[in-house]
C-alpha cells in the first residue's frame, strides 16, 4: 500500500513538474529589423515582447508587441528608465521612434517606447480597413444621414468576422492586458524601478498599473488624463462647449480681440442655430475626379472649427469664426477638400473597438447621453458617443468588471499635465483625480489643448515632465512656464 501511494505521489509530482515546465513564460527577443529607421548616433535596442494573448486561458496563443529601448545620452544615466506609451485607444507609439533627439528625457535616463497590443506594429494589428472606408464614404456629400448607421454597422460586422476568422480573441485587447504586458516586460528586462509617461487613453493604463502593480513604479506623468471612473460619452459635448465658451470669454476680455470681433460668441451661436434649419451650402471640387460636389453643413458640422483645433492654431480661432460669419468659406473649403483623401487602412481600429466597447460603453447611462444631446441646440444632431450602441452590440466583447470604472488612489508621486482648452480630457478631470493622489502636482498650460507634452513648437511641458522625473517630490517649475499665458489672438 505504501509503495502504491508512493507511486501515485511520484506520478502526481512528475505531472505537476511537467505542467510547470511547459507553462508559457513571457520573453523579449532582439530584432535587427525595426519598425522605423533610427537616425545615426542614437544607441538603442529593438525587439519584441512575446506574451499570451489571453492570460486567463492557459491554451491561448501568443502575440508580439514591439519595444524600443533607447539609451540615455548621459555618461552616468539614472538607473530608473522611463516607459512611454501613447493614447487612442488604438494609436501606435512607434511613430515617435525616429525623433528621440528631441526627447529631453534621454538627457538623464533610458527611454522605453512601448507599443500596445493590437495597434499598428503589434502582431497582430487589429486593423479595420472596412471602418476607414466607411469614414471616407460618410464624409462625401452624396451620403445621406439615414444611410450612415447601416454603413458603419456593415463595416464593423465585416471587420469582426475577418479578425475572428483569423483566430483573434477580441476579448483579450483591453487595458488590463496591456498593463500586464508592461509588467511582464519589466520583469523580463530585469527592471527594478521605472517611471511612466502616459498620454490621454494611456493614462488609464497608468492607473491600472498603479492599482495592480505598484511596487516597481517610482513616478508617473499623466498628460491629459482620462480617469477610470469617468464615463466619457456622458460628458463629451459639455466638455466641447465649455472649451468654446472659455475661449470666447478670453477673446471678449482681450481688448484687441473684442474690438475686432465684438459679441463673437452670441453671433456664432446664433449662426449655428440658423444653419441647423438652413444648412450652409459649400461647393468643393473633388481633386480626384475634378467634379464639383456640394456639401450642406449644419451647426454640428461647423463646430469642428473647435473640436479639430490644436494648440498651434488656437490664436487663429476667433479670426476663423469671423471669416465664417462674413461668408468667407476659404478655410471651410480647404477642410472639406481633405475629406476626399482616404483615411488609411484602419490600423488599430479593432483594438479601439474592443477597449471602448468593453470598458467605456457598458458603464454609460443612456439617459445622461440623451440629456447631453438635448443640452446644446446650437449643435443639434451631433452624437456625444464615440461608438453607437449598435456598433458595440455587433463587436460583442465581454464587459470588464466594475472595478475598471472605479477611481484609483495612491501615494506614488504623480504629475498631472493639462491643456487649458482641452475639450477631450478637460483640466477639471485632473483636478478631481489629484484629490486621490496624495503625492501629486497639477500643471495647467494656459491656451494649450490636448497633449501638452507633445507640443513640438514649445517643449515646456516636456521640460516640466522631465524635471518631475528627476525629482518627483518637488513641484516642477521650469523657467519656460512663466511665459505660458492666454494666447494673443489674431485679429487681421
């Protein structure tokens, strides 16, 4: 009997040992072939992190995400690197790779550029060219509003079917898995402590890392933060209109701007309301066919003079609004002519759909969305939602747990950076977040919009971020910050 029990015990131990031996372990493999050409003189390593596609499924296949490790320009670099990943969701981080000479962070420490799973240079890339084609068609003047729903529904259905046929598990492309990818990379590379640089959507990744894997995080910069607990679709129009009101207020209190464009806000809002009933007719030549096409623009179309703006053209906005009110359509025609260019091959769009439909859409109150729609008659008909319910219904991914819609608290040093005119992730969100991060600072860049650390015409926010990484216990106060003021608006 003892011998029999011993045999069973040995068999069980051997079985467990075999399972443990066969268990997948993440790895990083150096590759000579890179995603981009890196200028001479920049020391770096490029490779792929290989991880399970779905960590909850032991038999899951593996995926690969590209990673650059750029070596510091310092002869004595600090031991804790910075890991950077961008926003979206669905954007690629790799486009930054050729421009490391402009990144001040490398003056002090190594800089890791991390690609999120499912985006452009990851394997697989959850591209949806069908969606890009639908966006292009929807912008053409002959497309009727009542055709749009079926156009995008067909596109997302075709994309989902194609990706599923490739064996891709769409439920595995979410913020939790991306955070776990970063933690796996840290372990594989043997990094003891590191700093996080995140932007827009990737600030959600930072919050999950702070919550679930805090031990190795030394400090975090969240540029244009998106709180886990915020339901974006419930606030998107209010954020836009609050930014519009703020900019008009600044114009009215600036003597030159107000003298040049008196009562601009009221005149513009009345103009938008009028165009809802009497659309603005704009004739534009299609550069591909040389044929003229007629667009009929309502208030919701015209408001894009704000929603598509960036920090560099903020001083032009009152001037552009005045041109429109005086029936100068030159800028409008230029923007419309850009619609005749196809919008690309939909890189990362499937990842964007998976993240949004699992993490944002399920927590949205449709009642609040209706209130948001009815709150602003100037832009009647515009939707506050990134994806309509039908789209997420077709994409059909599992809802994440309730914890992914709850605020995170921490005493890890955090620097929040906001643009004053950011209509996507307004400064008020960072202000609320700061209350839950006991060791945090918040810098608001006057007159700037989304993503201050990527404002290449003025790298002051990057300087502030780098100063913070060098001393996370002190509020950064670079000299350039004193020169950041409300913009001087163009008047002629």
